[in-house]
C-alpha cells in the first residue's frame, strides 16, 4: 500500500526517559530495539503472535455478538419486540465504541498485552453472568458492561501489530486478526443456535462464555512479549492532542466513516436475518438459523486476502470492490428462494470483511504516531456503526420488512462508494499540484 500523509499528527509515544514512572514490564531497552527485530512471516514468534491474536479475535466477536442469533428467543422469553431485543447487541457494541478511546490511552501507558489480557478477563467473567440475567433490562446492562470491557482489545491489538510486525507484513497480520473476528462471530452464532434449540438461549450464551475462557487463557500464554512498546503519558492533554491530530487528517476521517458505514450494513443484516428466516415463508428452526452464520467463513477468506487485493487494485480499488460486492449481496438477498438469500449473505459477508480489513489496516499504516488512538477512533466509528445498524435495521424491518433493511444497507454502501470517490478525487488533485522533479 502506498504511503499516506498523516497530516497534523501529534507525538504521543514517549521514551522511557520521558516517563520514568512507566510500567517497565512491557518496555524494551532502547538499544535492544531495531527494525530488524520486528516479526515477519516465517520468523520466530510470528506464528505464536498470529494464533494468539486470532484467538483474541475469536473470543471478542463470539462474546460481543453472542445474543445476535438468539434474538427471536430473547424476544419470546421476555415478551419484547425485535427492536428492544436488538439492544442486547447494540448496548454491547455501543459501550465498546464509547470506551475504546479511553482504554487505548491506558494501553499507551501500561502496554498492549497487559490491557488486552485484562479486557478479556473482565469480558469472560461477565460472560459467565449473562445467562443468569433476570430481565431484559439486566441482560442489556450486563451486555453493555461486557462491551465496555472488550473495548480494550481491538485498538490495542492493531497498535501491537503496528509496533511488532514489519510494515510489509502488517496488512496480512491485521487480516488474520480480522479473520479471527469472523471465525468468532461465526462459531458463536452457530454454537448458540444449536445449543439454544435443545436447551434454550441461556445455556447457549453460557457455552460461549466457557469457550471464551479457553481462548483468553491460550491468548495470554501464546502472545510474545512486546519489544517495541514505549510507555506514553496518561495526561488528558496528550490524548486530546493525539485525537485532534488524527481527526485533522482527511484520509483518517474518510477511513473512520467507511468503517462505520460498512458496519452499519453488517449490523443491520445480521441483527434482522434471524427474524426473517424464522418467519414465513422460511420458518426455519433455531439450529438451522444459527448454521446460516457459517457464511462467516467467507469473511475469514476475504479478510485474509485483503493484502493481495490492495496489491492488485490499490486501497481505493479494494474498497470499491468491497462496496460493490456488498451491494450485490443486498440486492440478491431480496429473492424468495432460500439458496439465493444465502448467496446474498455470502456476498455481503465477503464484501464487508474485505472492506473492513483494508480500511483498518490503512489506519494503522497512515498513523505514524499515536497508533492506539488512531485505531481507537476507527474502532469507535466501526462499533457505533454496528449499534446504529442493529437498531435501525430492526426498526426498518418492523416498518418495511426485509426490503426496508436492504434499503438501509444500500444507503450505507452508497456512502462508502461516495467517500472513496472523494478520496480518489483528492489523490488526483494532489498529483496535479505536486511538481514533478526531473
């Protein structure tokens, strides 16, 4: 991917000398750090790192969306509408969006690995309490706490990769982390679907909690200690300067908007699809509906292939392809035959995960300083898009059926394409204005 100007970014990562009281456990001696020691595919530690973050991605998405495939059962158990039940997902993603920036600041101070470990520990502990929620209000509250805890994962993980992996391997490494997200989202929904069919939604979400415990333990044992982390300051003024610097960068602003819009489509589709498939004319049982999420495997492939797409098409070309594929899937999903609906979900999933992997890796590539804050802003926008998509998708479905949800998704895709086109125009303008030196 070609280099991009960072605009008015601000130096956030301080040296050890500048922060003598910083936690030393994750800070390497200055003389030990060089570009040659960063991880690369085939090198020592790369596989352990990749698998550890893959498991973190699995746990994050399995927990975050553990109730999404179960919404019809939650509605029936508590006697609430689809819009109310959708808050068991939107509360989690919304809390994640609100807390990802402050927790990213903690990762600058105490270390990426430390914060990711603590976040997973709290999230899995809450996950074991979720099955015992006595009311839908308590369920939503616990899910919000769980989402807030998980906020320590996404931005810290991408910042860890940006610091510990060589630049040429960065987009592939982030693609593998995003692939872990897709596997977690898929397995969580498939497992909960079949377990819920036999024993109810409470046992289903408890099963996901137990699986997440195993992922969290393996993550902590496998992830290599960081060698390139430099502890920063927790002063609010430093955080504000970093955020201002990133928001002043037009490229980063566009990437944040693209992430939010892609996730609006995805959140809307997968919040509502369970209702559509359990209703007539399909009337599928809960286990089969949960198995529909096996299409997430397509997302695993498309996210992992994001690096090759960018090499062939460029970043904007890959975003156009992701948006076009998503739009085609939305339109195809309007068909009545179930195989065409499933093919539409395949295209939506492939387009979304490819676009997300490209946009999130571009953020890490663009932000040369304060990467945790840059990634946190992207994650905030991304999960706000998920919350908006889940809630608005349910409202659109209640008002206009599946066609209403598809219309919402197409509007978001038009936004992705339009913003990408603005970026293309800006790039052409810069090339015309910059003189060519012979």
